C-alpha cells in the first residue's frame, strides 16, 4: 500500500482570513484571542481538506513565518525582542515586524531581516546568531497544534525545520562561525524529538532543503554529525528535501540514519533511480510526484507510467506527496468561478493537487480501472491543453524561430551612443531622475476600483489617470528633476499591467500566494504563446511628454521579471517563454521610439531572483536571461537611451552579466547597503551610466541633502562622475506625497551641490 502525505498546506486562507485577522490584531493588540481563534479555524479547515491523506502535516501553519516559528521553538529570540517583556505573541511580532513605540524611546525594536526562501517568492525571517547564542526548547506552539490535530482526528505528522538548514539560513551578527553552534543546537533538537515521541507521534518531517544547494565539506560533515546525534531520539524521521536535485549530497542523504527520505521528483526526476539504489532497504522513499510550485494539472498517465514500476519495486516503502510544501500555490481552484472554463480545466491548486495524489494512490494500489473515469477526464484535459490553439500561435513560434543574435545588439558601442545621446538630451552632470512610480494615492485606487466595477466608464477613467499624470509631471517640473516619468498611476502592478494586455496571460480572482507575513501576491498565469496585440503604454507616455519640454522616460517591465513573477507554462523551457516575452516588449520599445520617446526604461527587478540554487546553473540562466533583455531593449537607434532598473544591491557576483545587458544607464538599490555595493566596482569597471539609489524608499525617513551628497561622493570615488546619475532606490508608489516631495527636493539640491563642486 502506498502512503500519501503532504509537506505543507497554504496558511493564509482562501479568502486571506489570516491576513485580515493579523491586520486587525496589529491595530488592536487586545484582539489576540480573536487572532488565535481564526488561526485554529484555519488549521481545522486545512486538515479537513487533507483528511484523505495518510499523514497530514502539523506545525506547518504559522502566524507569520515558519522559520521564525522554529527560532521560537528553539528559544533563539533576539535579545532586543525579549528585553521589554510582553506576551510571547507580542515578542513574536516584534521580531517579525519590528516596532517603534512613541512612549518609550528604547522600546523601538527593529525587525528581523527578511530574505527569500530558496528560489521561491516566499520570504522568511532570518535567524540571528552570535557567539553567545544559546538554545532552549519551547514546545508551546507544536503542543497546541498537535492537540488540535488529535481533536480533529487526523494522523498528524509534525513538520520541523532541520538543524542543518536552520543554521544555514541564519546569519551570524558578530562574525562568529554558525557551525560552531551545532553542538549547542543538537541537544535541543534531540529533546524536541524525544518530546514528540512521548506525545505518541509516529513520524516527524524534518525539512532539509539546504541539501539541494552547494555545501562545502564542513557543512556536509555537519549534516552527517547532526543526524548521527539525533539517531534514536523520538519518532521516525522523514528527511525532506525539495526544490532541486541532491547531486553530490545524494549519497550523504541516503546514508543518514533516518527512517525515510523525501525527494523532489519534479525538479529531479533523474535522481529517483539513484536514490532507490543508494537507500538502505529498510528506508521509506517519499517521492514528490506532483508539482508543488506550479498550477498545472498533473499528467496522471505520464506519472503512472514511471511510478507504477517504482511502486512494484518499493512496495510498502513508497510514499507519495507533492514535490514541496503547497505554500507556493493558491489553495483552491473551486473559487475561480469566473475563470474561463477551458483554462480552468487545465489547472490544479493545492486542494486539487491532493486529489490528484489520492487518484495516483488508488491507481497504484488497486489498479487504474478503479479510477478510470477520473483518469480519462485528466487525460482529456491534458490533451486539450497540449493541442489548444489558445496555447499555440504559429506567428509567435515563427517570430521566435527567426530571432538572431544581431537583434540583441545595439548598432554602436556605448561610448559612441553616449555622445549622440548627450547631444540630443543635453543633460547636466549628475542628472536626476526617479524610478518610475509616484505615490499610488487612495484616489487613484478608488478610480481603478470604480472602473473595474463598471461605475466609472473608460473615458472617465482615462481622464482621471491623465489628471494624475499631469499632477505628477508638474510636481517633477517644480522640483527641477532632469528626466521625468509619467508616474505609473494607471498601473496596479508592474507585471499584471502588462500581462493583462498580452495574449497568453490569465489572472485568477483568488489565487493568493503568501509572499511574507500577511502579504500575498496573485501571480499571473502565463499559459500560452505571448503576443502583443497592440501598444500598451504609448498613449500614456505621449500624454505625459505633451505636458513638458523635459524628456519623459517610457516605462516597461522586462521579460525576465515578467517570467520570474508569474506561474509559467511547463510545456516548454523557461528560456523559450522568456524569448516570447522579449519579442512582445521589443515591439513596445520600438513603438515608443517611433512615438518620439527618447529614453526608455525596462525594469528587471526580478532578474537576480531567477538565479538557480546551484552555482553551476548560473551561466546558463544568465545567458538566456540577458539575451532576452537584449532582444527586448537593443533594437533602438543610437540616440535612444535605454535604462534598466534592479531592486537589489548584491550584484557583485553577476556584474559581468549586468554589463552585458548593455543598457545605457542602470539604476540600482544602494542607499541601505551604503558602500557595500561599490565593492563591485573595484574589480570591474562598469562601462555605462549608473544611478546608485540614494533615497531608501522602503523607509519613511527623508534623506538630507548632506547624506545624499555623501553617498554620491562615495560613489564618485569609485565610478567616474561622468557616468553617475542621481535617483531613489526604487519606485515611489508606496510612499506618500508628503514624504516624496521633501526627499526629492533634497535629492535635486544634492545634485546641484555636486555640480557646483565638479
Ligand atoms: N518602475 C517601477 C516603479 O517605479 C519599478 C518597480 C520595481 O523595481 N519593483 O514602481
Ligand atoms: Zn526597484
């Protein structure tokens, strides 16, 4: 009999109930019992949705973040959060979100750092370590959830983050060695496992996704030591790996003294055979056979074709599950009643994926005939999708097939273009600009909502947005900025805005995926060949340009960012989908140029986050990603200036690839990391224009003229001043006009100071 289980279920609730309960509690801390009650209801509901499984995850639910939960379970709470006492819940959110208190000057607690969970769009709170870190077990959270699971009558499999990955994801605050903490950490893990055993738990899922990353010999040894130490403590351990292949860590993982190993057979189907061969014959092999990171229906016939022989060989030892936690997909497709029925028939969200798992189990255990109808329906949907004219547009294939590298090359080298552009644009030294968006005011959101609901007609909406653009242009003229933007009032989201206008994209109504804490995103679903039926931005930019004699930047989202922030098709390589996106953006770039737009910015905010987990995969990714950007951007004349923007400062390790994009100007996040960013320029002379962000738009603080001058002088000591631009870190849409105006005033004043001194 094949065992089914799940690694984790989306927590936020189909209607984002957790988000709203959190926000109510944050506003009014007396609502803590309401928050806890909502959390219990969600857990009960999620277990009910999973009740057909043999093992149901417990402890995967979190009020904010699972890694932060683990820090609390291990008693690793930053001193600054403990110092002021308060309830455990209060301390928890102090680390999660920070807190500034007005009444008590030292009550200000900064939040724990947040960063991306492997190569997903989920963000976790980074564990903090220093030489004095001590651990102490706190089982409160797990005890409550286990008790609830028992009451709900499910077969509970608690989920914890393993010691290797926990240490690996944390940061040392004082330069001390993280691995040196292992001897102190392991007894607490052992105690936790002993306690779970005493609670009558049969299996514990220990997540160790760090095993799919590059580990050096010391970390590999630490992994072996850790599990040797934990052997014999508590229940049976299922060591869960996901998001990639184990590669050189496979033999290590197979040799660990645990009772079972979970492999991501979607990301690494080629490792299944090797794992069967390496794993001792008394171990369980859990295979992630359903994609936990994408929204497509599983091809059940194809899966059974390879899984049936595996099941025959493994018998009782085979477990099946989604490839990873279902945290990364929306909860339930049933809610998408407004979605086109054909498209809907191609999809599976979390609940549907678990149903697929049950079908697979039934087919494996009792033969395909018992679930014949469901298999036939599945095959029909899969076939329809494969053959659908909505997915395949012959012109797109033709256009992509005709791509040549020449399309991605500018006519002249940068130095030559720069001279032509300087003559056309006549900008001062240290030109000032912004990244694109200006505040998204309540009035803008209101107008969009009313337009969507049909209360405001197309003409009325257009007029409202044009008025916002005019306001934005006037403000920039008053500030004395050199290169203006239209302000992006008409855009709700930088990917969705374009996706809605391109063939090949669809949008869900409730397809929320947790990004961090209470924040969710609704990624577009890129299901088919991408084509641009008509210009997407030209009219807005033209309107803005008609209001000023200063240059207005055309503003686009790049192909790599559109790809990385969407659920993309699984029936062709990502690189190919990216080329299709590149052609669509290229057409828009050329139309903007045609319309007289002299500067065009193509944002690649998410370029870096597409980097593969393993270093060995970087060159391949950067190769096709940069090519796609070049195809999108580089079809323009010498006198058209291309800008790009990136939302991160760590690009030391990819600066060669970024230079290869050959954008005339690049703007990047820099203000928070101070001078760190500039290290990249010591070993590599970035050849084109560059605007290191000097205004941290994530913070309500307003930088002073002196601060900005200081940052720019530091930049000018490493980068020739003729290459430098002055701009904020990122778009201003989350800030208010009250914050933006004084900050930009100081920025313009700083540029004048720099020019006067030059
Ligand atoms: N042009 C976009 C804006 O200003 C860029 C946003 C981003 O980089 N995330 O909002
Ligand atoms: Zn940005």
